């Protein structure tokens, strides 16, 4: 299969609709990154803040190539659905990287499946459908300050490209480019209940987007109730590393969480 002949290339953007991927797409529009992509694909978890969907609509108007939205369904609904295995064990899928408080004071971090199941897989499925017999050159919106997130593609028919790193552009450079070219700053793209939010991002949701913050509080409560039904699971999951209910966390303590995507496994979230 790996020796199959490929006829030409299809350039496509993996669009997170955040600062970096939005800048990259608009730079292509302005001819500053070539060749012109054929498409940008956005994987919708159905759990983004309203500001991200509003921004995505603007991108669809501005870009000279189509933005295709794909989805695996509602991540919020799927993550709290209890399933039963053939052996009678209860489990959930996908898991999200919540912080876990053990009954004896130990702490942990749950494995993350959400990025792979609700971002990576659905984008790859769409690109495979569109490519025909061509190799896909997938543009990834990762900037120089996040160079550790670069990964080679595991698909024989796909090559990952990192235009912002090639141009030595950081996230701040992207913001400056947007401002210099008359565009507003894009919102941060991430699910409203993402445990990797910084305290400043949680504070922004709480003060500027209270409906999204309330959705995160409600999700946390549902997830805690559901995990009590999971076979073999011990402890209590929380969305914040303080291991306190989100509604009780003081986000203005000055002890911000670490950068939310330092350990990003696929380079799909937050860009």
C-alpha cells in the first residue's frame, strides 16, 4: 500500500480557528504562504465558546477557499455517556484529561482521547475523502514558541507542514500580523470545559462569557456523577488542577496554570 502511486498534491489547512491557524489561513489569502490551499477543515466538537463560531463565520467570508466543518458529534454529550463492555464493565469514551483527586490524597491526570477522537480522526477522514489519488500536504498552525508540538504524519498519504515555524513566527508575531493587516484578534479555540485552560482563560470565560463558564460548571458536575459509575475508577475528577469545583476556584490568585498545550499530542487543539 505504501508503494501506491500518488498523482499530485492537495494542500489543506487543519483549521483550529484560533490565533495561529487563522493567521496562517489569512496569510495564504494574501499570497504570503503558497501555494493557495484547496480547503481548510475545521473539526467541531460542538463545545467551543460562541466567540469561536462567530469568528469561524468571518473566516468563511474572508478566505478565498472553502472552510469545511466536520464533526464526530457532541463531545460534551459523548464524554458523559456510560457504556458497558461485553464483560459487563462500565466505561466512558473518549476520556478527557481531567485532574483526579484520590481518596487518600493522591492526584492524577486522566488520559486524553478527546483530541484524537473529535479532532484528528474526523479531519483525516475528510481529507482522505477529498484527496483522490493525491498526497495531502496538511498545514498545521503551530508557531515557533510551540515547536515541541511538531509531529510527523503517521499517514503514508499525508505530510505535515508547519508554515509559521518555517517563517520563524511566534504566537505574538501572529497577533501583530493580524493587527497590521486590519484583522481583529481571533479568540482562543478550545472546548469550554477543557482542563488545560489557564487561570486567565477561566477568568475570561467567567467574566466575559458567563454562559460558557456555566456550561463548564454543569459539565464538571455531570462528569463527576458519571465517573462514579465507571468500573474500577477511584477518585473525583475536576476541571481545575486545584482539585476544587470550578465554581469555587479563585482564578485571580496569580498562580496561573502552565501553558495549556505544552503537551499537546497532535497539534490540533487551541490553534
